[in-house]
């Protein structure tokens, strides 16, 4: 019998959840008889994908040995997966080199050019994150955007952890359901892309214990890609801030990126300038201990 791995279990759970979202009418099947569960039956997915029912059942149970790319593509088409969902499916099946055996370090190295970018972006809030959403450096505007990042225990300086469990950070979200559901979907995609990052087990386990909201969104098996979005915040210092949220790669293979909030309108631009002026006595950037290269120390 094929050994069931955590990745295979995740693959099966993802397929079951997605199967439940597709109606017979969407794939051209008649709505015949009463259904005990929503969505397609396993035998219907197998028929439409051109595979055996037993084999597809094994796939959902995490027991199917080495499914081919062609078969996975057929299942993805049958379940009407979006491009990012198909990529997630392939990652769970171990199909890309990016999900290889070499784990990135929990924290990245912050280089002089990274700090220069953070400084140049002021007064726009900007921060550097790892693949698992750890915050390793930020400019002054980001540091004080949600409160004071430097006042947070370094162990807790993780964007996902703070937004789901920290009241001060969550209170800044005008549309928490929109942001947090999207964040859970991004995290699911990222965890599949970098499964060997040692940060994931503790982060996901801790969130499941502390945040029922995270559990609800995570168990939806939604997969979200990194895309530019309009986001609305409420700053305790300067009020409403409507921003364009962007995630820009610093190192794609390691998942390291810089996130930037640019103003969506003139009023928000003025408020971001006001925020930076209010905290202007603080250093222009901040970083965790131990992440700076020698060129920045001393």
C-alpha cells in the first residue's frame, strides 16, 4: 500500500473541497436524483477526467501512486480550477522544483539595497517579509502603521499572526473578512510552494489554536495568488487610509518579498505624509536582530 504523506492528505482534502463546489450543470451533467452532498460525485469526476473511479478515490484518500501531469490536468479542468488553484494542485502533488527538499532559512538576510528601498519609499509603508510572512524589516511608516512593530515580541512579528490574533492590528482593518480570507488563501498557496520552510508548522498550528476565524477560512481551501489589491485601513493616528497593496519579489525562489502600501487617493496620500511626520523622530527603518549583513552593522 502506498504510504500516505501530509502532502497527499492535503491534496485529497483540496480535491474533496473543490469537488463540492462544482455543480453537475456546470459540467454538462443532468441533475438526476437526490444528492446527499453538494457538488459532483467521485464517479462523475472520474468519468469526466477519463480515469478510473477506484484510482480517483485513492487520489482523494492520498493513496494514488505518482499521478501523471496529464491526469492532474484533466482533474483540474473537470473541477474548473483557476490558474493559481491548478498550480496549488501541482505543488501538493510534488510537481515543481520550487517545492524541493532544500528549506529556506526562517529569516532572510537584509542587504543594504533592501534598506535603501525601504527608505526611498517613505512616506509609503513598506516591509520585508519571508515566505512564511515573518516581518524582518520595515520602514518608519510601516512600523507605526498598525501600532509600533518594535513593541511587538520578535517571536510574534509575523503579519499573519498579528492580523489574526493581535487586537490592535485587526482593529486597523476596515474590511477584516475580506483581508483575512484573502490572507488565508495566500498562506495556503505559499505553504504548498515552500512546504519545507520550518516556520509553517508552528505558525499554522498556533493560528488554529488561537483563531477560530483562521480555522474557518483555512478550511475553505481557498487558494489566492499575489495580486495588487485595494485595501482600506483605519489608523489610530491619522484616520482612514485607502491604499493599493502590492507584493513585490526580492527573491522569488525563496519567497522573500517587499510589501508596499501606496495611497489610492489624494486624501490618503496626505494622511500617510502626516503619519510619517508624526513619527519622524524615529529611525527611518527598523529590522530584527541578526538579519543585517555586515555592511549595515556598526
